[in-house]
C-alpha cells in the first residue's frame, strides 16, 4: 500500500441524523459509510463491544452486527451519559449491504448534484452517473483501477488494493470508460469535500469486486 493512501473508508456527514435503534434503544446516526457509522446514543461503550444497529431505508429494515471502534462521552444528563460511538459494520443481516450501498449512493449523488451550482463544470448527468457505478457492466475482470491526478494530469494503473489514494480514487476494474471519464471530470472540478464524497462513491464500486 502506498504510504499516503487512506487507511479508513470515508463516511458521509449527514445533514439530518437518521433515527436508529442500537440494541433496541433509540439512537441517532450522525454519519455513515460503507464500513461503519458514527452514532449518538445513551450510555457508554468500550472498544470491541458488539451491538445490533437497525435503521430504515425506503421503508425496509437495514440491520448490521456492529463493533465499537471508539467512543466519547459528549454530555451527561440526569439519568445517563450521551456518547458518540464509532461503529464498524461486522456483519450484515439479510440484504443490508445492498440497502446500504443504495442509501449511501443516493445521498452522495444528491450532495454532488447540489454542489453543481458552485462548480459549473459538473453536469447533473455526471453526478447521477456516479451513484450508478456499482450497477455498471459486469465481467470476469478482477482487481481495481486507481486514478491519480498529479500536476493536472491523470495516471491510471491496475492494482490489487481497493485503497483510496490521497490524490484520486480507486474503482472496480470493470467500470465503463465513459463513466470513469465523468468521474475524473467531476473530481477535477470538485472542492475538497466533493472529492471526499467522490472517493466514497468509488468505494461503493470497489466493494462489488468479488474476492478470489
């Protein structure tokens, strides 16, 4: 792995928290990504503690077995502590992975489309194409493609790692060239936050590659 590659998956900061249940108790999801979420809840958690996280997407239950990565007590009430806990998704229940991909892709697409007003080079069609990366044509191709933007020029190379670089993005190797051109154009025109979101969408693509 290249030294400056990102070690952790990106998470989407939610403008409006998602209501959830953490081991049956009310909680709020503050941000979410393909590998985990930041949750506000009552009580304390220790690193390694396991929980069941349940939330709704398009009327369906989405449920994961989660493991606490870190926790911070944010404030104290008369009856309990209120904590922010980073959760790693350890195991999906049913089709939770598919539902999560759809939800994150939809949220990111909306954010990027909204940013188009501040970056005229990004067309709405490009933002929409990004959320469909995971549904692009399939083949027997294995591995990933990493794109890096250096000195105003793009480099492209095959890799066995899904890691997202600091200066570009990594997607499944089977993605369509036209969609990848749109992704590069969107990345060039985006601000720092927009590029982070593009990497999040790229992670959705990379996640579809079957392990050998």
